[in-house]
């Protein structure tokens, strides 16, 4: 589930909402980032409305399209409109750090 953290003391200068999942952790049930974004859609939308930054990091071929679509659905369902991802990207709120996994 998402976790809120603050910086520089209680009620600090910044607040972060993190959705972190490790789908290949041994001994754990496979859970992906998109699986935790959906239940936290209201929190994601609130963060975007307040001008928060969204950082997405993962496999460009498989993970990024699915997570981005889930993010867009979360924002759209929260009333931010169908072009919400384009808006947050244009405002400089959405960042992707991706890599290409090589298939063997």
C-alpha cells in the first residue's frame, strides 16, 4: 500500500507518497506497482492536484505502459479528465526513468 513520508521534520518541507513493489522478491507473492496504484487512486489524484511529482521507474517494454495506463485511469476516475497524464507531463510533474530489458 502507499506510504506517506515527510521530510525535514514533522510536517516538513516536502511530502512523498510512495508506491514501491518488488515483483521478483523470493518467497513473496508477486505484486506489481499497478496493483497498489489502483487502491490508492484517490491519494494519487490528490498528490497530482497539489502539484506533486510522479516518478516512474521500470522496464520500458512491459512495466511502463501498464503502470502509465493505471496511473491515467486513477486520475481520470478521480475527475481530473481524460488528458490528465498529458497535463501533468506538460507541467513537468511526471518523470520516467526506464530501461529496455533484452529478451533471450
